[in-house]
């Protein structure tokens, strides 16, 4: 799983974005579980990167939805 740039996310289909979002959520829950049990994550900055990537995907989805709504 990698961190995506905006242009990479925009090129994805809706199904690809949905799949990546689910994958990112599971990665985030896994990382948070490690932290909650008192463990140290392999890369502490990864949690923030995952959260930002989730936000990017949701933002792109919202932009696409708004474009569709205004095209009436």
C-alpha cells in the first residue's frame, strides 16, 4: 500500500478509490491497534500519512459528486 498524490487519485475509477479507501481504513485500524496495546509502530509518521490520504480520497469523491450535482 502506498501513499497517493492528488493526480493519482483523480485518475482512479470510483471502484479503485473505494477499494483503496477500505484498504487504508484497515491499515489505520491496525496501526491504531498496535498503539493502543502499548506497542510502537514501525513508522510513527505512517498514521498521519494514512489519515491524510483518506482525507484526499474523500475530498476527490466529494468534488466529483459536486460536479455531478451542478451539471443538472
